């Protein structure tokens, strides 16, 4: 039985509609968390899901920063690559997916997204850009070519990246020294807010706010240094426009008997576990109020 279909000419629909069909249909897409430095040596970090491996000899990875649709400007990653012709491509796993997403926010030029996302900078051996310590596999690359695919908003720019050194966490290797799919636990991009996790299926990550989140560096140290909260938990906390004030916290405590009971016990761990429960429900503001109540 023939299924009903619609047929579309790309030029006959809006850019947003065309984009939606493309990214909704072509997936799951691997993610390149690209680290670069600008002309002043300032670090930049941003994820790209227009990415894959295209050659093993020579080893070539290609990713593509697109021109912004809103104003047809180019991204800092592309500008930096054109200046230095170097990049580190870091692979993203589930443990760092929220921090990766936070690094995609449109921070002003010169902002260090490592600090905003809470990811750790590691010196590279052959290139200037830093590696992401949390990434299970890090590729130091020399850029051999940049090919613009158009001049209008939405046009891609293919960055041909030749791998000159590979760094692999040993805990993702099997007994034969090969990368084990279950251990590396990669995530891949789908359409909208959707991602795919190997052997686990689909999950959602809210895109960073159009108004920039406060970032990792704005989270109080006693929360950042929690032994309970994960990097993903902290990434969610960092993606709020503002931290709740004292009145909102006090009102929240007054209306939650369970929270008052936890506070009376003076057990910080229980408070953090309660906040973590809120984060699992995607109730980020309640998590913030719980943590700050202590």
C-alpha cells in the first residue's frame, strides 16, 4: 500500500521549514565539540553536528559552521580557524552533554566557553587550541582547507581537519585496546531539542536560552564542588538567565514542608539529592532554590 507523502521544493518553503526537514531526517548526527583560539590566543568552544569522518589515510574529519540565518554573520569558530588553521575536535559522550549544550550559547567574542560550560582545558601537543579533558576522544587537527558552500544565511563552511594526534581515555577501551561502544557512551544530534544516546534511545536537552545563561562560573563554589551533582546537573543549573533571589528562596522554603525538614536536619547531601530530583524533572528553578536554601 502506497503511503501518502508530501513533496517540497526547498526554495518554496521558509529557511526554518527547510532546516527542520533536513535535521529531522538526517540523523542521528555525531557531534564535534570544536576548540579553537582567536588571533589573541583566547579560547573558544562550540559544538557542531554537521560533522563526520571522511578519510582514514590521510585521517580527515570535516565539520561545518553555518552562517547565521538571522543576520548572515559567521561564527567565532570559523573566524578563528581561518586565522590559525588549527582546531581540536572533541567527541561528546552522555556525561558531558549538558555542558556541551551550554557551550553552544552565543556568548560575545572573547568569552571563554570552557569557563561558561565548566569544561576543563588541557594543553595540546601539536596545535594551539586546548583539548577538553572530559571528552573521551580528542583529535588535534591541522586545517587543510575551508570551503564555503554559499554566501547567504544558512550556508555551510566545510572545515577539512587533518588529524595529527589522537588522545583516548583508557576507560573507553576494551581488552584489545579498541574503543568499546557501550563504554564510550556517545550522544548524537537529532531535530529540535532531541538527542540520541547509544543503546538508550532518545532524550531531550533544552537549548541554551536566547538570553544567555549565567554560566558555570556564576555557580557558587559550594554547589560546583558537590560530590552529588554531576556535570550534567551543573550544566542545567548554569543555563538559567538569573539566579533566584533571597525572597523567592524564602517563599519556596515556606511552602515546602519536606525541604524545611531536610534543612532542620542540617544534612547537605540530602539537600543536594533533593535538588537533583528536581533536575531530573527539568524543574531547574526549584533545584536552584533548594540548593541556595542551605
